[in-house]
C-alpha cells in the first residue's frame, strides 16, 4: 500500500512543472490551501494571468485573494531603462 501511495505521488509530480509550482505558491493571494485548485483550473502561468477575477475567486475560494492576485498580475512594471 505504501508503495502505491509513493508511486501516485511521483506520478503526480511528473505531471507538473515544479519550478512553476514554486513560483505560483509565492504569488500574493495564493495559499497552501488553494494552490492545487488554481493549478487544476488553468494549464499555465500565462493562462492564470488572463483569468478574470471572478474565475480566480472561484478557484481560490476567496474574493480578497483573487483581487490581490489579479492586481499583482496586472500591475505595471517600472522601467529599468531611463
């Protein structure tokens, strides 16, 4: 039984880009309890950035977290070039 559980965990890990997961988990509004739902709700970080706040709220289980994430993703980056 333990072997089966380990095998399932290894199989699931192979299906995801671990660097993308680590990045996702550090985004504002993404928590230990909602990052899996976010991953299941979109296919890439690029797709995540395009989701409307309403859909993010469904995935994240929080309107506040969804707004925080959306504001972060939509924020303009300051230019490094003067």
